[in-house]
């Protein structure tokens, strides 16, 4: 049994905490001080119930907003916070990290690159392992704190360490505590490019902006929101994403084929595969109620912007991706191009393609 710290008490963090606690691991769940009031009930009960696809209850050791008490002594630290919260939480916990710990960004969203650069720039000389996964193992929603509805689970998750030469050893450390099988990916750039949330969420939000505002999200996001025209834009963005991967020597599955594999689905087009997915299409009116939502606030700056930035450095045109980034920024009054991590934040500004690959592969 492991001592595990989970940073972030949102839907994914609570699902992971409850699941791993039910397996007997000692779980400390951390929430940012600004949001700890949202989970006060869980702080008292310490019990997390998972229902739906999974039926179980786990009791965590404690819930805290103290970064030192959260990470000290932990064997494994899971970052389950949204990508926009990763950096603020890293800055809080960094003084308390200990050599020998394994940090898992779940999902990574290129976070290992920005983490590594920030730790180096701030003179943190700590021997830690950093792993990224491409997505969460669960499709889930919070009913209330301590009560998580699990819609479904991935059949596997892809993961890689920075550098990739340490991936096998690092995955051995966490595999016994991870809820689904882990599949080794080439490197952390591949992990970021694997995350198809950028394809599924971002154009659907932008192209359904009027519907979200006028209906207060009263429609099925996947079934109704992903119309034939929306799926055409998804597929064009997908081609651009795949082209970036190819330039870096990374073979990527299309979003259609990726969904087929991780959920065991069938279909002859992206839209058909989406409509055949009960994990996403059997939940009624589940669209976001506002446009200032993590589908844009997280997936645009922390997935699409790094892809766009790398594409620009590689000389690959990404007009569909760039237009969705721009329109999302207009909608939410935010310059996502400036907000998301670019080439400099990833540590690639002075590197050519071969040097970029060497850095992540070790």
C-alpha cells in the first residue's frame, strides 16, 4: 500500500481519491485554499462514494489545504487539478517536495515541460520523477462533494515520463496504484498531442456559443452539439494536430480511431463513433451552462496553444486550430495565445527539431 497525495478535489481528483482509498491506499486529498470551502462536507465525512459504472466507497485519510501537510512523506503525488491550476499549485507545494517522490500529471497537457523549466529556473535541485498521462481514466461528474457519478472508464491510459528514458521505471512505480492499465507513450510531447479533448471540446463550444447562452446548456453536448458541421471542423483540426506529430516523428491516431480504441466503439465516421458512445451520449441535457468553462479555459490555452506554437516553429500551418483559439478568446475576452504556454514556456525557443526530441527523450 502506498501513501498517495492527490492535488485537486474536483471530479477527477475525488474519483481517484475514492477509488484508491477503497483499495487500501493512504490518501491525502489537497484542495487550493481559495476553493476548500466547496468541499467542507467532505473534510468532515472523509468518505467518497462512486456510483454508476463503479459502485464503491473509499475513506480518505484527510482533506487539507496545507501544501506541506499534503505532499510531505507521499510516495506518489497525483496532480488532478485542471491545467490552469497546475502552475499555482506547483508553486505552493514546491518547497515541500522531497527527492524520490513521483509526480503524475493527470492529464499532463504538456505540464511536465513547464514544470521542469519552472523548477530549474527557480533553482529547485530535487531528484523527482515527473510523469504525464494523456487523459483522466474516468468520465465522471460531481453530484455533490463526496458523491461522484462515474459514467465510464477508459480501457487504458497512455503515459510517459520526462525524459522518456525513465518511463518504464516510473510506470512500474505507479502502475499498482493506477485504476486502469498504463501504456507507454514515446515521450511527453506525444502525451500532449494524444489528448483529444482539444478536438472534441473546443470547436463544439465555440460553434454552439449561441445555443449555450440562450438555452443555458439545455442540450446534449455530444449528441446534439457535435453536428455534422462541427465534426467537419473537428476533423480539420485533427489533421493539423496529426501533422505536428508527424513532423516530430510521432504517429498519432485520429480522434475517431482513438475513441474506438479507448472505449471499444465502432463507426465509420467521427460523428458516428461519438453518437455510438454511451459514456457521453446517454446523459440527457449535459452541455456546459456557460462559455467561461474548462472546455475553453483549460483546453484552449493548455492544449491548442502549445500545439499551435510548436506548429509555428515547425513551419506547419494550423488555420483551423488558430481560428478556434482566436474565436474562443473573443468570446471569453481573453488572449489565449498569450495565456497558454508557448515555445519559450516549454523550453524549446532555442532548440531545433532534433534538439526538441532529444530533450524529451533524454
